[in-house]
């Protein structure tokens, strides 16, 4: 909402600000099939099309196929001339305000230059000098020093115009005007050239690293080719952007900053107040009867095309990965990077937030901490100079930290990580400020419908064992100190750990590096016992309802379906494809497409990460409040009496087999995948057996799984909505 109204002021004539992709509610209420057909005929023509391909293909054969099937496609009429929209200059500070319960926010916008304008390289560097997520002026001066709760910036450079957006959220003792002023101060520093000389080469280094990562991926390569086409530039221009960035000087940065970041800009405030809820009519819509057996002539011709299916690729030990015992309690999973000199090293310690809830505070502490003798700002600058990214996270079963960057900086990065993790430098005053921000975030959670929906569903499922109740209380947070949290972190390094490595070094080389450092030290403690949670299982469907005045309702439907069983894993995948599989799934087609009951609807059978954990079936509906009852009953009907159709089965079965054949595990993901399946007690890639079982499956296989695992279960319904509009749950316990 805030971005939309700011964009509307920023571009008063251009569709960038005046025409969203879907249009307005009024557009959606009165669609014109004639206008749609005319638009299609005018724009969906060969002169407006590019075919972008990246993959394991034979270029000559590929061009032959394209020539055969696309060369006859002609457009008898010339393309329209591209329209031009002239925007008048902004008139000083143009202001807009919106109301929405939750975190307050400032969003500022400056008009800049279009993509590939002569000033475009310098503008990209202005953005990164301000915010590169680690060591930009906004990152160091505002976020790291906790002068605001959150802040950042991002550019949008289109073909006709460019824009640069800066955003920030206030702390409890700040006004939105205070945040706006702080953001403007960072811009003034760039305009005055008040940034260190190291920043430009560090930013360039960061761009080079990200380019290497992008070129590892077929999807990203296609995206880059597509962007070149849409920007009307040759591939050499797109591929040569870093060379252009390297030519930019500090003087260029200052000139461009003063040119585009003046007193003419748009600023929007989002204040923490209830917005006017729209009055949405509930029109009478006759349900469509979707016939899964019906197919168009075009679809039939596509399905009858002959093809040679790919053979699926499964990973093998000692060919695609190695497992090395570094020392007792320290294991390495190694996967080779065959493409470039980038590495990723992740360490997983077998203690998570279910064992020690205060671990969740460690990430917040490390975000604000330095390393050894280095202060927090100095540490972030060092990370950025090395082009290394550091991350720390907490999961239910384990804690993890990771570093990734250039192989030449691996040892320096490991040494820096050691100091950061074992000797974090942070004052009690800084930690107390962080506590205040955490409390503010918790206050905002209570106003966020999605957060409330997740919390209600988790409480319904686990009661007092809900992760929201087991996380640190306000009293726990207030009682925490730098010393107590540091000790918890040190204790985590005395627990069994697994090191996941992807990079250019051999298993022997990286093993030697690990053995000589702090990660090779033998842990002194056993991994703590893990007690799996068990879901509530009432005798009948049960509803928990949370009152919140809102136009939409958020609904969760879920139940446990036994504990992990490898034999059920492929059947769960089949069920997901048939029942909840995106736009082709039964849930989406019936609730949204056929009956228009929901904005969003999905379902998924989740298998666990540990053998003793439960399988969980989760369904979700986001719908207009006065359609809640109808949508819920329709969803339950699908769960209780799922229609099993041969044509729909054939489509789902074909799709899941195709996914196995065409989506191999990427080299970068191998080590993590191996960790995941070994944690389930498996000693090889499980997809090989799963694929074989899926090949042999038939419609009765799906029916048997549904009858045994899904149909007999009582459903936990958790609803956040307005009771005045979502009443009447007859036959259910509330």
C-alpha cells in the first residue's frame, strides 16, 4: 500500500505509477473480453518476442527446432510506436500518508535515470554505498548503531525512468520525521563525498562475486538474457556492466548524487492506525464445473508430441560428495565446485531452539557485535572488503553459521568468524537497545494477521509446547546479558557438529584447513536429547477463532498423519501434486477457480526432518471474510471426500516424474541435501528409490494413501477474522 501511493505521486502520468499490473478493483469488476483480445492481438506478436534458452542443449539442433516451429509466425501489421509519457519535475517534498496497524515506516523516492543511461553505473554505486546490507552508510550509521529499528534502500531502473527508494522504521522513541531526516543525512554524506576510498573497490568485488554466482544458474542466465532484450541492449552491454562500473570515479559519484538527490522527492508515512476497511460486496457467482477429462485441441496436440525423457540424475557417494570424519564429533560433507573459485562453508551444531530457546537471541547479539578487538562497524567493513558473507541461524534441531566468498579469502574469513563467534565484542548498553527493538517487534506481531494466524495454528497444534510459547519470554530477554548469551554460544561449539563445504578445494585440502583451526577441535558434550512434539488429535473437527477486525480472514486447516516413514515420502509427494500442486492442484482449482471462494488456497503434506517427528498436512485459505464459512466447508469436503479422477491422476503422475527427471540436485545444494537425508537415517540419495516407487504407482496407490493417511483424520481449524462476518460454524467445536 505505501509503495503504491508513493509511486503514484512519483509518476503522475506514466503507467509506472498510474497502472498496476492487475489494475484497480473497478477494472477487475468490469473486464472486457473484447479489449483483452485486442490487446493480445496487438502485442503478442513475433516482433515482440524473444526466445531465451540456457541449459544442456545442442545449439545447432536447438536453432533448427526454433526455425521449424517459429519461422512461419508472422504479424501482418506493424508494431505500434512506443508511447511516451512526460513527467513534470517534482515540486519540492511531496508527501502522502497511509494508515495500517503494525510497524510504522517511512518510504522516500527520488526520480533518477533510466536503465543504461550514461549515469546508470554511478547510480548503481550510489545505491550500494548507501546500502549493501553490510557496510553501506545506512547499514553502518543507522542500522548497526541502532539509531532506527530498520532501514535500507533499493533502486528501480526502468526503460523510461529510474527511481531510488529509501525506507526506514522508527524505534519507539522516534517520529517518522526523525527517520526521514536520518536517511537524508546519509544522502548528504554521499553528495559531499564523505565515504571511504575502500568502498568502491569493495562494491565492485561484491558485484563480481554475485555475477559468478548468477552465471552458475540456468534460470539466472535466462533472466539476464531476458533483461537485455527488454532493455533493448545487446548481450555485450548486459554482460559488460561490471567493466562500466570499474570506470566510475568518486567524482562521478558526487556529481550524480548532487544531480538526482536534491530537494524534490516523494515521501510517504505509514502510521500505526486502523485503516478504513473496504466494504466488499459478496456477489453471487455460479460455480464453474471443471471437467478434468476435457482438453483443448491444442493441449491434445502438445501431449501427443513424441519426446525422449531425460534420465533422472541421483547423487552418489565418492562421485558427487564425500563424507570425512575430521575428529570425534566433527564430520565434513564435501562437494566440489566445478565452475568457479567461490566457496560456501556451513557449520551445523546439533543443538537448536527446541533444546535451548535463548539461542534465538544469539543471532540478534551477533548482528550488533564485533570480533575480538574489532568493533561491530570495523567487523562489517572487514567482511565486505573480503567479499565474504557471514550468516548465523537457529533451527529447531540445530544451530548454524556460514561463510561464503572467494576461495583466496577462506582462511582470513575463518579466522574472522572464529573471533566473531568465540569473542563477540558488544556492550551491555548496545544489547539493551537491541532488547527494546525486539520488544517493539513483538508488539507489532500482535497486529499482523499472518503472524497471528501462524501463532494461533501452532498453539492449536501443540498447546503449551507451541514454539511461540517456548521462545524466550519478555522476562527471559530482560534477564539476558552479553556474558550469559556468549556462554550459550560457546557451549554450542562443544556439541557434535557437521561441516558442509562446497568449493574448489579437494576434500583433503579442506579437511587439513579445518583440522588446523577451531572447527577441528573435538566437542566435549553429547548432543542433547530431542523430544518430538505431538499434535493435538481431537475426536472431531475443532475450531480455534481469534477476533480481529479485518476485511480478509486467514484460515489454517491441519492435522498430524503419523511419524516419518520413508515408504510414505513419495506417496506424500504424489498427494501434494494431485491435491495441492499449485494452479493445477485440486484445492486451487476448486476453491479459487471454480467457486471464487478464496484469494489464495493451498495444501501440503509435510514430511519431517527427523525420524521421530510427525508428518503434518497443512491447508491454508485467504478469503473475503463473509466467504469464510463457505470456503472452509468446501475445503473440508475436499479433504473428506477427495474426488479421484483418472485424467487428473495422469497429469499429476506425469508432473511428479518430470520433476524428478528435470530437477537434479545442484552442485551448490549437494552437501546440505546429504546432511538432510543422513539426519533421517538414510545412507544414500533417497530419490532413486522414490522415483522407482513413483514409476510403479497407479491411481489406486493414491487412493490407498488418501484413505489411510488423510481421510480418517480430525481437522484442527484455526481462523483469524472478524466474528461479525465469519460466524456460523455449525457442527464444530469452537
